[in-house]
């Protein structure tokens, strides 16, 4: 695993191998690096030692920080520092929910549409079932699934 001083110019000039991928570790922040694939994709990462409740001791994990082009080198370094700080305090930043990937509340209508696509097409009277659900449960259509109870 080669070591390089990662700068904006260095990152731009790095080319991927003929086959597979290669990791370049930063000399300024040793656990931070850039993975370059054979197709030219460049992804920033950090190597962290984290405690996992299902295992004894600490485990070395690779945390993806983002793709080059979507985030800058400085943003990636800042994310790596924050993740390293959290890991040193006993947290597992790889398991923390990311705000940009927060699950959206699903509505009853969205779930019903999935059901119609997957199931009613194969049923003998699928269109009748779909029509009945749409008529009888129309007032539930916009409700989040979490709020519907028995």
C-alpha cells in the first residue's frame, strides 16, 4: 500500500491499476487514504479501530467517506478526523446513521402500490382485490405506516 502526500493535484493525477484497485495512504493523516479502482473511481476512506458489541476487543474497519468529485479532499480529511475522534471515544462511526441517508417515512399508499405490483398481477382476481383496497382504505393512503396500529 503506497504512501503519498495527498494534495488536490496528486489526487487528480492518480490513475488506477490495470486490474482491481489500489489504496494510497496519506502521509499527513496516516489512517486516511484514497482508493483508486481500475475504472478510475476514486473514493476517500479512513481506517478505524472500533469496538463492536458482538466481538471482543477492537476491530479494524474501513469507513468510506465519499467519492472524489462529490466531496473535496479537505472535506474528506475533516470527516476522517471526526470519525477517528469518535472511534477513540468508544463510538462506532461506521454504524451511526448518516443524515443524508435517513429513512423516509413510508405511507400506507406506497406499501399498497408495491403490493399491487408484486402480488395482484399473479392473482386470478387481482384487479378486484386492488379496487377493493383502494375504495375501502382510501382514507389511510397518506398515513405513515408507523402510525397505523391494530
